[in-house]
């Protein structure tokens, strides 16, 4: 593989060569081994599976399953065939997971897709992917926080406590005029049709702010500023709680469905056949797949722990593929229970799992499931928020964002400035924007990152064939290509409106890169004395 040194790059000068300047993979690996505060290798394969499950089970399954199965503004209902959407997305993610596993085992370093892209496809693509990952982690977390409020509301509703809409709803909402709108809460109605979506949609500005979502994000931010090990312990407890309630939900559902309550079912789709099972055929399944893709987001975060893993070459592939397999299986069963026990039109789009439990008449279990959902969403908030700040940190360390973002707090040893900034951004977004738009924007960002990882793995097979690959995606470059095409395919199921909003995000990214990153990149300013600068650059996180 021909890798240019920073000095060569700086002197080569042309715009194109600067845009595609690459970091040397061997140098990144050597730096990570030699750094003063080397990360401790303590994690096992089991820990990584827990980590992956912790990052995945959240708003996707607890909340979005509802709107994906029953349909929402501009989205076709998948119906019970949402089970197949999970299989489809699970397979596509599986191909991408193999690529992540190959990359992470080959280069067990932090920074995930951003770092992989920097060493294979060059700085410009790495920046785009870094920017896409911010979309994945920060905007994804806004969606999770909105889902968190939904779960709190469902929990309190169990005790007949109903919180006022003006501080539990988002300021911006897309609603379908066909659904009837509660005009009492609408202060300003923008009477225009959102272009590109169905003609009955309107965008509303309500006199509302999602305060619980805002507060929970700020609490998570504080936890992350004060210490990562505390956050990890908190997340582990929450992972066990949420997995436990998911298993409880499936067990109660199986008892309900097969234990003599079949006559109670409203949507007995396994008796009535395909039209009830898949009300909108394949289109519904595809739309469902693009929405619930959100539920799979997080397995890639396992690769971020590569530098802290005892035997990364073996354990990272197990962690990524194991957590993906477990979640796919659980998601299919949960969807079967929800759509088996609740009629499509009655599925609660704010808290699908919790209210399905209530529909089965097990009040005590319903309370437990709400607690599990709240714990589950909180752990996702923690993991994604941490991953998001680490990406910002890595980008700023490379000079593409201001250096102050990678400053470490002297006492808490965490990147406090970028943690607080990301926290504020996420908290305000969670207070203002609707969950579906947020989740779909997050999906586009993640799908883009997945595509780059697949393409990167394929490219490296040709440009660097002799590098040791402790884990190899089988069948040459076929799986990476299928993974990349699969992601493109899922992307096509997302509404055009989401594309336009996401496009604006990337435009902002371009402005930042050409306005700042391009000229401040560390590769642009190669060290005069490399030894000294490597030391200066070692402002690494001790986590
Ligand atoms: N997969 C995570 C969730 O569903 C992001 O909340």
C-alpha cells in the first residue's frame, strides 16, 4: 500500500492530494501501542457482547416498532410483517458487521469508522464519515431521549398520572391532518404542506418543549463529565434490567398467545394469512426496515472498544456478531408479540412494548417493563453520548475541529468541553424535534458510515493484501459489496423530506471542513520534529 508521509503530503500541494491524504495505518497502530496513557486491555468477548446489546436495545424496539408496524405520517404500515423487516435489516447489518469485525481486528484502535476511513479513503471522506457519525450518535440520542419521555409517560399513565403536553411534547411535530390534530395545543399552525411527503402532512409548531428529554440528556452529560468508569457501571446494571424485561415480555406474550388466550386476539395474523400479515406487501416491509434500522444502531460501537479489549482479534468479531445475532432474535420475537396481541390501529406509537404488556392485562408486568424501557433507553443514551464525544475528540485531535474540543479535564480526566457541547446540542434537539425525523436522519448517517466501512474493507483487500487479517470476511469482497448495496437499498426506503434535512446537515459539514478543517488539519502542518509532536499529540484519554 502506498502511504504518503505527512511531509510528502504537505509538499505535494495539490487540492486533490490534500483532500485524499491518508493517515498511515501502521503509524496509528504504533502510536496507540506507545502512548503514555495506554488504554488498559480489560474487556472480554462476553463484556463486548453485553456492550453491543447495551447499545442496541432501546428506542428502536421499545418505541419505533409501534409506528413502523402501524404506519405513521408518510410511512406505509409494515404490519406484523415487520418481523421480516427485522430479518432483512439484520442480514444487511450482518454483512456490515463482518466488515467492522475485519477492520477492528486488523486495526484495534479507537475512532471506529472515522479512523478506518482516514487510513484507507483519505481525510475528506474521513471527515464526511466523522460528520455522519455525529449524526448517528448525537441525533440518534435526540431520538432516544424523546423515546425516554414516551416511556416515562407510559409508566406514569399506569398510575393515572398524565403529564401536561406543553412540557412533554416536542416543539416541532409533523402531523397528518387526516388523523385530526389537537388544536388546543397548537399555537402556531404552519399551514403548508411539507414538500415531498404526502399531501396531508403539516408541520406544527406547538407551544411545547420536551423537558424530560432535555433533562435526562443533561444528567447523562454530567455523568460522562464526572467519570467514565461510573458511567460504565451504571450502563451494565441497566443492560441487565432491560434485557430481563424484554425476556419477560416475550415469555408473557408466549404464555398469552399459546397458553389458551388465542380467542382474545384482535389481529390473529397467523390465522388470517398474508394480507393481514403484510398489509402493504413488500413496500411496507421496506419502509419498516428503514425505520427500525435504528434498533440495530450500536453494534458498531463495539469496535470503538477495540483498544480496551484483551484479545481484540478474537473477541471483537465475537462481540459484534454475537450481540447482533442476539438482538435480531429478540427483536423478531418482540414484534411477533406486539403485533399478535394489539390490533394495528391501536398500537401505541409512543411506547409500543409497554402498552402491549398493558393490553395483555398484566398490570404488574407492565410496570416492570416500563422500568426496563426507561433503564434501557438511559443506557443507550450513555453509550451513544460517550461514542459521539469520542468521535468529536478524535476529529479535533486530528486538527479538523478546534483543539479546545480535545482538552481533558485535569481532575476528571474526561474531554469535558466536547462532552458538554455535544450534551447541550443533543438536549436542545431532543426538546424540539420529532422522533421519527430524528431517527431517520440518524439512520442515513449510520448507513453512510456502514457503506464506507464496507467499501474500505474491499479497497484494502486490493491495496494492502499482505496485511495480517486475524478475522477475514468470508468470500473475498462479495460480502462487503452486498453490505454496501444493502445499506443503499435501505436508504431508498427513507422519505425524501428526511434526505433534504440530512442534506443540509452535510452541507454544514462541508462549510466547516473547507472553512476550518482543511487548513488546520495536522496532516497539513507536519511536525518539524516528529518525536516531539507525537508526544504532544498524546493527550489521550485514560479510559
Ligand atoms: N439502537 C438504539 C436504539 O434503538 C439506538 O435506541
